[in-house]
């Protein structure tokens, strides 16, 4: 069965998501702002959930239409083939949002979409009552400029929740963004990775998983595994496929340091849970004392910023320190994510390349130095 799907992602990562989905043999891959559309069978659905490093979730794309009134919304929703994905026992809560549209009451939209789905299923299953005691099929809607899009979530907990990080430090970097930073920095199996402000170790762990082709979702579960419409063997098959593609031999090694002893202990535990602790060395050190122990290295870091962690003055002083210790040297590259508009001024030199990314709701740049 050919399934239409959508993978939402952090703005700026659409190209990475498109590329990885194509490598997974997804079809008709099309990137838009903040999301990538694609098609495939149930194996591709499972493969995308298990293997996507950069997507936030994987949705089934049920359908879309234009709606200016509640009647439009009701009839458009009712016209879609919900019975393809919902049995008469399944739970199907509704949530979503509306932006720049005639229909602006989210609560009313939720109620109308729910009612329309019920009316559709009533006619199909010839029943007036739905117990909703079965598998949860979370329906999500977006209404943007009167265009309604209706989806079913197949993921459950977001894809950034790999399962290795139950506890994090004050301002954790999302795993999907950390993986993207490693990919954009062209991290390879023969590289040495450094993060001198490693916090709970996310960049180091995602780097190790990336270069060894360890699927980020191989050790977790997904909502769609409970869907009656998907063969229960599919996810087992795709986990085995993912494990068979792991690179077991490499020259990769990672060095992480942080001034916070507690964060380092969390990083150690996370690396063990992720199965990559053999590749990572951790020590307590201040970034001002950063001194690499190899002739070549890929430095990737997320220095603290924002009022919750540092004052503006402290941020500027930290960036000056980075400019001093991240000196231009043959064989070394540096990638630093930061929201400061005048980062380069304080760092002391222009980036060789910049990439706009979002860390949560904070607009940042990935400043890359490799010349």
C-alpha cells in the first residue's frame, strides 16, 4: 500500500531530511518550509521513524483542502478516507493550530473535525458509538491561510527522544539539531570530534551515532507499532535492517569537556545508554584551557547564551575566549551555533560559511570555520 507521509523538521534542515529520506528509498520526496512530503509503503513508514536523524515526527498525510467556514471544515474532513487508518475501536483525539485563517478558534476546529470523522466512521462501520479503547491515532490539523491539512501521528514521543537522555542539563540541545550540526560539519568515520562545552554530551553522542550509521530510533517504540493497519513484523524487520547497516570499524574518537562536573556525569551515562561510550572521552575543564590532543579535529559546540544562563556581557566575553582558543590551524574546523548577530565581531574573524538554524524558538547561525 502506497502511503503519503510528512516529516516536519526544524527550519533549515529540510535539505538534510530530504536527502536521508531519499537514501531510505522514499518516493516523491518534496521539501517545503519546515516539512518534507514523501511516499512509500509501511516499511518506509517504519524505516523513516527508526532511521531519521533530523525529522521531528513522521505523519500519515490523510488529506488537505480549503476551508473558510465551519461547514467547509466539516465536509472537507468527512470526505477523507478515515476508515483506511481508523477501526471502530481506535482512539482518535484531535489537536492542532490555525494561523492567518478565517477559522481561528482551535477548540471549535477540534470539535468539528472530531465530529466529521465520527460521522464518516458511523456510515462505514454502521455504529453510533465509538468506545475508543484501541490504539491511539493522534489526529493533528494545521490551518494556514485557510488551507487545512489533516495528519495522523505515527511516532508518539518526538523523534528527538532517542531514549539515551532521560536527564539533561539546564539548556539541552535537541538531538535532531545536534545530529544536523554534525552532518553540516561533514563529520566522518576517520575524524576526531571535540566539544569543549559538551554539557550532557548530545553533540558527541549524535556524532558517534552518525559516523557509525547507528539508527537513532532503533531502541525505542512508535505509535504506529500498535496500529492494526500495519503488519506488526514491519518494525521488527526494519530494526534488523538498521542494525545490519551499522559501521563497526572506524578511526573515530570524540573528546568532550565541561566545567560542570554534574553535566559530565550525565554525559557519561547518556553515552553508555546510547552504546557509544567506547568512542568518547570526557574530562572536567574550562573552555579557556581548550587544547586539542590530536593534529586534526572537528570542533562542534553550543556555547551557553540567553538570559537564563549568561548575561550579555558574559556571552560576549565567552565568544572572545572562543576566538582565542579556536585558532586557525591546519587540519582543524570549528562549528559554533549562536544567536548573537555580532558573533563574528567578538570572535575576531568572519566565518567561512554560515547556516541559519533554529534552536527551539531562538533564531541562530551555525558559524563554520574551516580554512
